[in-house]
C-alpha cells in the first residue's frame, strides 16, 4: 500500500517522538537519579554534569554541536536537520520531564535504563535521526581514514569509561559499561529487527513453479542462474534454472512447505548469511500479491 507524503511524514516524526520519549525515560528515570553514566555524547554530558553541575540538558546540546557540524559534511542535510530537532526535543524532555525514581537497584538500573535508551536511540535512527553524535564521528573517521565505525565508537567509550573510573569510581564505571552494552545491543536490534537471514539454493526440475511460488507467497526477491545435469560428458543433458534467495529464518519452514508441495525431491542447500546489502530481502518491503518483485 502506497502512503501519502503527509502520512509518511507523520509516521516518521511520530516514531522519532516515541524514541525520544523512551530515551528520556531511560536517562531521567533510571540513570540520572542514581548517578549512572552512558556512552557517547550522552555519557560526556553526564560526566560533565557530575563534575561541574551544569544542567544536563544544556550540556547535551553543547556537546552535540561539534558532531552535528561534522555531520553536515558527512551525512545528508536532512538527517542533520532531523537530528538537531530530535536533540533539542530530547534535551527539553530531560529538563522538564519528571518521571521519579523507579528503582535504586543497580542491576535493574543498568538493564532497564539501557533497554529504554537503546530502544529510543534505535527507533530514532531507523527514522533518520541521531540522538547521540558519536555515530557521526565513526562515519567521518571511517570515510576519511578507513577505521571501522564500531572500532571508533568502542575506542571513544573506552576513553570515556576510563575517565569515569578515575574521576567517579570503578563501580560506577563498571555498571555504566553494563548499561552501555545493553543500550548498544538493544539499539542494534531495534535498527535491524530481530531477523536472522539465511541463504537458500534450490535445484529442481520444477524450478519455474517454485520460483513463482516463492515470489508470490513469500514475497522475497531471488536470483536464478543456469545449470545443467546429466550422466557424464556424453550422456543426456538437461538445462534448468538454479534458484538462489535470502529469507528470514522464521520463514524457512514455510519455504519448505512451498517447495514440497511442488517437488518433494527438490535439492535444497541452506547457509547462514553474515551480511547482506541491496536487493529485495524482506517480504514486508512489498507484500502486494500478484506484483512481480525485482530479482536480487
């Protein structure tokens, strides 16, 4: 179903608002009342607040400015504008929001504070906005010097948590590292979803029917390449298409049923996929029945 620009706009910014709300709850209801830290720009603002007592919302905006300026030259202007609005809204919620202290248990603070922060940051990123500028630094250094974005962010936070251990306490630093790990993991899962992709290669005489069924019933893209089979170099040869596709692991049983209904003797090879880029990968990208999807 094709939505209007207004619908997409409202949906996008509505989800960003939800993300900002979740992140502010994680910070204001869990981390701040209990003196915990986080990674990235938020962690710098928390540490500075602890040392000099300046309002955390003001510090968050100030420390985000250099990264936003850097982002102006490294990512799209649209992302920068949305990030500015998001950070201002995030800072305002931190300043004016009053959620109370939910718990004083340090382990629960780390877990649920990290969950809220990670979910909020992930939702914002999925909709083209950034609440923490350390990712922009990673993109910039990756582009200029080839450093891995993950390595840049990891090094950034190793330095930050080392300072936290020295200035505040080792215990706070350790709990803050736990919070950051949870935040990072939840952020990744929110951005990427809980999906686990698997590659499938199918060899069958009924390749045409299987190909059509996969595209229509699963709604995924696929690639076909020519193959042939026979007995020896002088025996009868038969040409056919070999089907290759990538699907969500949760759909693998459905794919088996589809193939078995057409050819129960089909030869199927499955393999784990570590990384995919481009093409039609997920069935929810286009579920319109009867519409032919492009090949990957």
